[in-house]
């Protein structure tokens, strides 16, 4: 599976790099416009605006993940991978881990960029602010995984009808509602909320793999 994942990542690596480049270019353009056209108050808050760089990198990584999942469907890539001497579980694992790897790599780059930005501004290392980057990154990873689950629910509906897909759809909706509650709920510890979202990511990924391995039709 790891060899398959490595080859898939090599194929789609330009998508991730282009997403980063476009995101950074747009962000740089916004900073330049603020510096050139903004008033003194706007320029004073340039540091605060520049601190949003990790969010830009995470969004770009999430977009790359969505592009990969969409391309996977349009190319009927699963059918092509099934012709290789690999198991169904390996194909499903690589299919899920590819966007996960993109998001996690984006998370690492976001942390590095944020640390350099803070050092450039002369600010000390801020653990809570880095935890916030983790929290945002894991939330975005969850939405990419949700897109994969939605596809599996659709395939289950096509193969067995809505009754068979109802349980999975209900769990998916409950997960989304829980994430919404987590954002506004009583849990104040950022570390706890980050750990909970990470656990949800893992659970959704495992559930997606289980649904994929139970598929009977791979023509789509």
C-alpha cells in the first residue's frame, strides 16, 4: 500500500504545489494592496494580516485534496488501480491516505511558515497559536474525508437503496453536528478540542475504508 501511496502522491504532487503557489500569490497580492492602498491604520495591522499565512496554506492543501478526490472519480481511477496486483484494502487505504498526506504536509509547512513569521516579527514561540493551526488543519482534513464518505454513501445507495445507506448517512450527519457543537460548545481547552477532531478524522477514515471494502461495484 505504501508503494501505491508513494506513486499516487508523486503523480498528484504538482496539484499540491500549484495550490500552494496560487494561495501564496493571492495572499501576497492582498498584502501588497494593503501596503500600497491602505491607510496608516491598515499598515499597522499588517503583522496581524500576515499571521494568516498558515490558514492560506491549509486552505490550499484542502483544495488540493478535493481536486484529487474529484479527479479520482472522473478518471475512474479505482478501476485502473484494481487491475494492479494489490488488494482491495490496499487500494482503499491509498485512496484515503493520499488527501490525508496532502493535508498533513500542508500542516507541517503551515507550522514552519508560522514559526518563521513569528521569528521575523521578533515574537517568541507560541504553543497555543500553533495548536490553533493544528485545530484548523484537522478540521479541514475532516471535510476532505467527509467528501469521501459522501461518495461511499452515494455508491451504497445506488447498489442497495436508501435503507442500506441510511445508517451511514445518519452517522455522517451526526459527526458534522458534533463538530459544529465542538466549535461553540463548553470545551475550552484547545488541546482537547484538537485531540477530539484528530480522533474524529481517524474514525471517519477507518469508516470510509470499511465502506469502500464492502463495495460490490467499482465501475464509477
